[in-house]
C-alpha cells in the first residue's frame, strides 16, 4: 500500500470514528471485528475465549480441566485438552470457580466407572484441539476437535446458551453432561439429572468452592430426540454424569440456567431462545455487542491498537453478570429464594479491583445498569446487614480488603445516577464502615490496625481510608454533615503508617513500634503488612489525599523524586513467596495488580505531567497487545481493561469520587463517547502516536485548560476535548 493511500485510509477511519449521532448509520464498519477474545487467555490474564453476552447470565466457554492458577477461568492458551463446554465463567480472577454444567461431545462408547477420579475420566474421553481450528468473536466460539473431528459451536442470548455440534458420519454421537467431576476449583455436594421427555433434560448442581454454596439449576432442549441414555453417580453422592446418544449428524442444544429452580431455568431458556436458528442467535449476540461497543467510537491508523482498545472495552462488559431470572427470582445469601422487584440482580462483584476504574467507566456508558448494580449491593445489605465485599453467585467471599461497594455507591450519589434508595444507601455505607470486621474496630479506636493483631494491616487501613473519604463526600452531598466530618477525619488515618525515617508506609505494632526487619521491596503471601504488594507500591495508595501525602513526604519535590525512584528501582520485588500477582513491573511499579493503577498519574500533582505521559505510553504499548499474552496480569473482571480504555482516551479517575479525571497521554487519534443523555463527548488527538506521547496543550471547547484534569460535569455537558501532541515534553504545561 502506498504511503498516500495509508494516510487517506487512516484519515477516513478517524472521521468515521467521530461521526457522533450518525454512528447509527448501517454503512459504518462493525466494531466487533476489532475484538479478539483470546487476548488475556495466555500468561496470567486468566480470561476465557468463549461466547458471552453483554453483562449476560451465561458465559459459554471451553474448559481444559486442568487444575492450576493460570486456569482460573477454566481455559489457558497453553493447553490443548478439552474437558467440556460449561455455562458459567469468571473473567480474569485470581481464584478459580464456576465452570458449571459441562457438555462434552464424544464419538465412542461411554463406560462409567464407579469411584473414577476426574483426571481418569478426562484422560479417556476429553477432546484434543489446536488453535488452528479454533475461532472466537463476540458472542461466538467454535473449535473442531482433532481426535474425533466433532465441530463444536457456541453462542448465547442474554439468559441462555446454544450449542451446535456437527459430528462425523462415523462413530457415536454422544453428549456427556458432567455435573460431578470438578472442571474448576469447586466440589459438588449434590447433583441430579432428569429426563423429562425425549428432547428435554433438566437437573441441578450444588457445590462448595470459592462461592461457599453455589446453586445452579439447568434445562436443556435438544433439537432431536434422545436415542439412548445413561445417568449415573461416579465417586459418590453429588457426582452425577449423564450420557445421551443421538442419531443425526447435527445436534443443537439450548440451555437455560437458574440459581433457583429447573422451572426458572426452563422459563429463562424458552423466553430467551424460543427458536432453533443458530445463525440468527449468533447474529443477535453480535449485534448486542455492537450496540455496547459503539458507545465509544475511536479512531487510529493502527489496526492492532483498535483491537486492543475494543477487546479491552469488551472485557469491561462481561462482569458484573446477570443473576436474577426472568421472573426476578435469585438465590439469596442464606440459600433462600429472593426476588428483584423492578430491577435486574447482578453478581460477580470484584470490588477491590473494579472500584478503581471499571465502575467509574460504567457511569459514562451504562448508567441504567449502574443503578441496578447498586440496588443489587443494597439488597445484599438488606439480607446480611453489610454491603458486599466480593459477592459471587449469591455468596459473600470476603475476598480482598476494604469495603469497596462504598465508593461505587458514593460515586453514583455524587453523580446523581439512578433512583436507588439514598436513605438506605446512607444507612448501609455508615453501618458497613463502622462494622468491626477485619480490624476496622482497631482502626477506628487507635487510628491504625496493629500489625501483630491484623495481617496486611497497612493495605487494609489504606483501603479503608479511601472508602472513608468517599463515604464522607457522599454524606456531605446528602446533608449528613456531622457524619461526613467524622469519616473525613478518619480518612486521614493512613498518616499513622508513614515512617519519616525510611520514607515508607510501614506496619506498626500494638506498642507503637514499627515491624522489623524492613525491606521496602520485600513481599510474601502470608504474614505481610501489605496485600499482594510491598512498601514501594503501597506508599502511593492515598488517591483521596495526594497533597496530604505530599506534605508528609516533605513537599512537591521530595514527593516527585521518590515517585521517580519507584520506577527506577533495580530490584522492585523481593521474596521467595512474592505473589504472582505482582507483575507488569517498571522498577517497583506493578501494573499487573490494581493498587498501583493510579500511580503514574500522581506526577500531575507534583508538577511533572510529562512523566505521567511517558509512563502511560510505555504501559499502553508494552503491557497491552493483540496476543493471548496481551495482558500483563489478571484481568480481574474488567479492571485491567478499564485502565486501558480510560488511559487510551487520555484521562483517568485517580480518585473515583472526586469527579476529576487526570490527563495522561491519549494513544487514540480521536474518539466519541455516547453519554446516554443525548449528548456526545468528542476527543481529538490527531498527532498522537508512539512517539508523540507528550501533551503540548489541552483545549476544552476551544478554550485552553491550564490544569491537569477535566471534571465529570464538563464531560457530561458534551463538547470537544483537544490534545495537541508532540515528541518533546512541555515542561511548563499546567503551570
């Protein structure tokens, strides 16, 4: 291609991407073509490649059956064994679970052996595959198994999954439904399979795992009658496995699930997938993704950059996922049946990760869903007396530290989003903030959590301090000023951990002495003062009071100099048991884990915005790419991708509740954001490139901005943000 044609093509792409309301024009290219679901399935990304629907109830994806940390989603790109296709999956978590109701196509006779272990069964019947015969796109996945030549295709609707199996002429045409063997990390304690008629099978699988008590009921309709069947328990109660044989070469299976009953699963199925047209369902799923992806249209002359961006945006819309059934029912935290009245109940709230950027992003693009998600959190409060910490399939896992449903709810209050009950939100935030869990009682009375009484005390206190600032901001807006002042004061407790002698946040014992020995680079799984990190990383976890931290450290220059050291430490992480989550290193900065995601933007506060710009471009271009290894750490239910979406657009919410977005370095040349209120926000950075990473000037609606951020109100008013970019830093920017 000639240079002139390349430039013209890139220009056309830029103009197309920012067409605003006319983006509904059918002639505009589909954005789904830029999604590569294999990104993150390698290295430690922990994503899955299968068929999903935006925030849908079913995630239908292949499972390798391998037990290991890099198989948290059930699948890893390094594998080549197929244990089955199951209907629920976690995207990018550091703990494994789900992979429920597994289907496996088999072309030979099935012999069940009582007491057989999972690995033996998989070894005898599992499929084998190569990536050459594998395809994934939004709402669709297919693979042809090389050992039996069965072609398996998967697609989904909002509440159900659809399988299409094409068998070879020779051999049996069997489907194994596995409820007994553990494909992932959980263990079933009760399961059953029932044949209702020649084409309908129902059942249930109850299990213990990360979700302490998970209930999955299912209903499957087959497109042809069952020829023969065998259902048995292998290895004891709870391990039901069924084999169903069919006559025809092509078989379609439609599957609905529910956390309540087989009746609800069947209603979800029949309402969501009334017909048998696989291609129509595939197209509808693709169209649903197209609608959601088109809320942000970008331009870039680099196709791989388009793929990285839209795959990131895709990954921000898998979780939280729909949990309530068509009739509103869902499993309660105590195992009873609850009902969502007038809203959709969501699950999979990875809040320690997602409060930082995913939920702020959803406030721009998914406000009705944000409202329902907060109603889901408030329902959890009504059931348990506390807001959720890490809710999974109707279970509280209490995973990670802090109470980060608080900033999500506070942010929505501050942004006037939704019709959820503000008085109930006030009550829930205050009660949860005061509840003596995980050291909060000591944090409240002593102004710190003693390291000899509370493990990971520094990390826990810093995260709670962030929550305190956010609840204070929300309570002030709700005119609860006395309570707001209390939490604002408490949000400064992080100062108790700052050791002026070493210049780090350190663990403090009950007698007031620092924990020893001390090495700021040292990290370990157990007995640490930090959570998945070290003192270098946790020094900066004060996004709610950056200038207060700066004052502790001696002012702007010492703050910036120390921040510079973070990115230049020769050995950023030490310790034989250092967490695998500490990845994506630049010095001691770890982009592969969430507590550091705001850190590069702190140079803005210290008068060195060009360093924010340099580092953002380095992260954008070296830690995100169009390959299975394209994520430098766990995706964590959309947070890793939400960082990229914001950063690529040129700004980021350092503090999700101060309603300010710090400028970084846009890597896309243009963008338009559909704000959902009839307005569009446009971004122009026509000269942005790998080299042109420095902001020379910022203009909002043609007016020069002499500050390092833009506000929520300014964005929601619509208009145009223009970045003038260059290849050399502008040292006087924002002065």
